[in-house]
C-alpha cells in the first residue's frame, strides 16, 4: 500500500506542468512597465495610468508622453547619458509602493546598455530634444544618468498611423 501511494505521489509530482503556475514578472525587471505618467509639456501635471515603476526623484522630466517623433528631457543637473530600453506593459504590482523598492543602484549601467534599443552617450546638458521616430511603437523605460546616478521614467511611443484618439483609448482602457 505504501509503495502504491509513493508511486501515485511521484506520478502526480512529475505530471505537474510549469505552465500551470502563475508566475509574475519580478517587480524590479528592467523590461517591466507597470504604469505611465502621461504629460504634454513641462506645465502639465499629467495623467497617471496604472502604478508607474519609475524613479524620477524630481531629477528630470520627460515629455511629451506619449510621444511620436521627439521627446524632451529637462533636468535639474546635466544629463550625461540616456538609454531607451524596450519594455512590456503588465498590469501587475498595482499595490506596490515602488518608492520602497526602486533605487539608483537597482540597475547596473552594463545591463542597461546591453538591453538598450537607442542611446545618447556623452551629453552634457540639462535640456535637450531627442528624435525617437525610428523606434518601434510601444513602451520604453528611459534611463538617464545624472551626477553619476541612474534614474528612469516610462514612455509610450506611438505611430501616427490610424486614429490617435483610438490608440490612446486602448492604452487608457488597458490601465483601468
């Protein structure tokens, strides 16, 4: 009887499929977007969608968001490097207080560089414009290096194809 029970338990354990588990993306994943702050210009208070996993710390402002061809960065101090890393939106970790999870040492520069789709290296300005027209439509984590520390914001890049209002309604509906 004990042998039969052992064999049955062994068969059940072996037959479990990894796909059946509910695995969520780690809340500190470099490719995860859990929300965005949309704004048109520096005076716009913005529209918060989801629970943005960003670390801005009032060090810089990225606008407009969403963007199509160009984005601007306005910072308190000079920005030396900028990287755009393609990211996936997931409506998870909506109850996490990211100020307790995220810090300037979370991602090392080499990891950001190896995941980067677009970069500007060797900048020395606190205000500049970047042409992102060649980037594919989708979400990006935009990393900036200020004073030797790395901060980031989430960006949605759209394409001027089709109805923009319809595109933004889909984005808004996703984060509800």
